[in-house]
C-alpha cells in the first residue's frame, strides 16, 4: 500500500512514521523544503518522545521517505493524507487555501483510484467542498473517468503522546461518502483496528468533521470549568485538590482534564474553539458556552501574574522573576498560546527581570524575547529571584532540591501554576507558597 502524507508537522510526521512502522510505504511531503532536507539528513524538526528512533528504523528499512518533489506525493498513491496546518487568516478564519491547493494538485496528478484523506481539522462541509474541487480539476484535465474519494479522518493526537495515540487510539473516526472509500480506509487501518475494532466510528464526512471540534471543545470546557471552580474555592475557602478528587471519582465524570491550572494553550484548543464559535456564527447560532470557555481561559493565563502582583502589592518594578516551564504542556517544545507567553509579557511590562528554564522550549524563547535570561538549568534560572513561577509540570520540576532553590533566591516565594507542590513542606522550609484554588 502506498501512502503519502502532505504536511510533515506534528500530525503528518507522527502519522506517516507510524503507518510506515505498520508496514505501509510512506512518502512525507512538505512545502518547507528545508524541513524536508533536514529530515533526509536525520534531523527531526519536532520533539516527540520515541519518534526519532522510529523514523531512523523505517528510513533504514526504506518504508519511509521524505520528499519536497510535490508530484511524488500523488503519483502511484493509494491514499493522500492532508495534514497541513490550517492557521487562521488575519480575520481569524480557518485558512483552507493550502488544503484546496493540495486538492487541485491531487486532481492534476493522480494516475489511479486514490483516497484524499483530510486529517487536518477543518470546518464542517470541507470534505464535500474538496470533492467538488477535485472533480472539477479532473474534468479540466480531461480525466473525467478517473475515480477518487474524499475521506475525513480527524486526528486526536496529543503532542508528547503522539505515537501511543496513533498506535492505541481511543477511537478512529472515519467519515466517508462511499462504500469503496470506507472499505479502503478499513484496509489501511486494519492492523490498528484488529485491536481496536470496537472503537472505530464510521460515519459521513460532515459528522466526522464535527466530532473533532466537539471533542476538543468538550476537553477545553472541562479545563475552564474546573479553573472557574478553583478560583471560587480560593474565595470561599475550599480546597480545589480535594474538590477535584471528589468530582473526578464520579464514574460519570472521570478524572481527566479536570486539573486546575494557569490555563490551556497549544494550537489545538484555542483554534478549534474559535473555529466552532465562527461556524456557529455563520449559521446565526451563538456558541455561548464556548465563548465563556475562551474568556475564562484568557483570564486564567494571567492568574500567576495576578498572584505575584498581589504578593508584592503592585511593586514589581526591578524584581527578578523566574519561570519554570515554557511549553504549553510537558513533553513538547510547542509554546503556541502557552500561558508562559502572557506571563512573560506581563512581567516585562511591569518592569521585571525575567529568568526562565524549560527542558526543550528554550530556543523559541530566545528568538522571541532577547532580554529574557535563559537559564542553563532550573537552578541557574532561580538565581537572585524574588519569586519562582511554575508554568509547565515537567517531571524534572516535581521534586526540586528546595534548600538549594531557597539559597539561590533573593525572596523565597513559589507560585505554583499546576498545583504540584506540597504546601506544608514548602511552608515548613520557609517558603511563601501560592497555588491555584486553595
Ligand atoms: N498538533 C496537534 O496536536 C494536532 C492534533 C490534532 C489535530 N491537529 C490538526 O492537524 C493539522 C496539522 O497540525 P500540525 O500540528 O501537524 O501542524 P504543523 O504546523 O506542525 O505542521 C503542518 C505542516 O504542513 C506544512 N504545510 C503547510 N502548507 C502546506 C502545503 N500547501 N503543502 C505542503 N505542506 C504544507 C507546513 O510546512 C508544516 O510542516 C491542523 O489542522 C491541526 O489543527 C493537530
């Protein structure tokens, strides 16, 4: 089976590599020829645990190739996966142009039946729109009889857990409009489906597109809801950690995505929520809950700064503040919409000196803020600090050598944006400790 993946980012590279590992011949194509060149020479553009070894193995076995020659993405392919980003345009609308361009290239180049599979997150109705574009392109090319199908196969990968999410997915959603396409997709996913056949959802393309948005929005809603409850806990004197336990042990609710914190980030949650609000708006339907989810999150991203501001009674000018963690969550170098961005900007506006440390996301920080000091390690970052703010709960931040931290800081203040530290331990050691919802 020959598959190409157009778009070699988080989704494309992980999916392409995993398909290759399952025995499929995969060509990964990207418009960023530098990225492709680096991949050809073994440089992996993203941080994803386990991916580098898997890429090396499949490249060596000749099941995985990288190409910036676009035609290679379409000729002799049984499936062409579209996994490009859909970054919103200046009006905040999902930019479908790259997908429509790839659809035209598909129509201009395929030489036998092939399935165009949309993995990117796209507005409801996109698969049908893409079908029309491909049909028109084939007609214009004089290839009226060439058969093809379009499938929607939304991706639920979580960065940092991508390989497991692909190999052992909670479910695979396959949206098709024909039996031929459904059977083709079933063949492609057979190895995974053998172990997950109860969790494959076959549906039409519109429903598949909507499932993706609904799932992301539900997760974001849980996070914002718990953050709101956490903020109220602080006001009324309740303990969110115990409340979370009490709520999450209800089998109807479950324990995931209810951890209070300093807000969600990444590309996925903010963009998908925004898209769904817009899709509602286009049909004169006001997505009130999602607007609130977004507002609560924007407020939550400023909460660590607010606690710091209150602690120092607004006198922040000249203070040195250290941040542990920059990526929007552990196990990724992705800083998109991360709470660290808002926090650093607020600290700089208030005249603070900012020192940071993150195990993998330092390069993006250096490029973005030249005046931020990037620590050599987590202890170097806290030297002379008037407070340490924990933004990302990387494992290495979980049990710091507190005596060392205290001896390096100017004032022992810890503001824990992920509720990972023990208040009694820190207070006993002489720290002033703040967390979320307690
Ligand atoms: N990252 C995630 O966790 C995640 C999870 C589920 C779904 N998604 C969705 O999957 C899609 C891809 O996300 P991502 O995080 O992999 O994006 P990404 O930005 O990491 O990668 C996208 C890649 O597509 C390439 N590209 C853009 N236009 C192209 C074109 N016309 N031709 C060829 N290559 C092109 C870019 O150069 C880039 O390498 C998005 O729609 C996203 O919303 C992402």
